[in-house]
């Protein structure tokens, strides 16, 4: 399903928080290309220790699912240190 908000595509980034730098690069690139980007808020596997406090991980996991629920276009990021593979639309 491809829908647009105004003239902008909405893209939700998904993948492991271990790859913070790749997420930040993808978010920057996609934003500069004229997209609205919904992304990860905290990177528990990359040093954001607040993720591991009681109840926070569960809340963030649920928020991630809600971001997907409100998506208009999913660009699922299979992120590794060397590669970003965007596929659209994916995720349930």
C-alpha cells in the first residue's frame, strides 16, 4: 500500500538496534530524499541503558508495533554493519 502525506512518503525503519550508525545514516538519507521517517527512539544494544530499566523494554517493543500500525509505507531495514537492504511493504 503506497500512500502519501501531502507530497511525502512515510517510511518506518525496522531492524536491530545494534546498528545505530546504520539507522542514523538511513534516517538522514531518507529525510534528505523528502520522506517522513519513523525510526527507533532508543538503541539498547548500542549504549542507551535506559532501555533495560523495568518495564521500559516492553513499552518500547509495544511502541514499535504501534509505529507499524500507523505506517503508510514500510521500508523494512535489514541492517548489518556493511549493508542496508530496503524492502517495501513488509511487516505485520
